[in-house]
């Protein structure tokens, strides 16, 4: 995968009132040297916002609409 290749990332949310987890898959360009492609996520109605880690101490805020969401299995605790 080249440095400019898109990376698929799973964005997960947890509904505090229902206890349900959901996930959506988004294409986010990531630096392979970084541990994570994103550093934060927020949902406001149909709009999703994520913070992309663009480099050392460099962050970008992106808005995405229409992410398809599906039930997500609970994360495994190690």
C-alpha cells in the first residue's frame, strides 16, 4: 500500500441510553507511521465529524454525511 493509499477505518459509537454499539466504515487517508488514523469522532444527526491525525501535532477536522451504520459486536477486553 502506498503512502497516498486510502485506509478503511471503522468508526464505532455507543448509545449510552440503550447500551447498543454501532459501526460505520469510512475511507480515511492515514499516515502508516501513525498508530491511528483518527483521534476523535462526533455524531450530530446525519453528519459525522472525525479528527484526522495528519502528522505530528497536526490535526484536521472532517465532516462526512450518510455513513451507513450497522450493529457492532462488543469489543473484546484483553
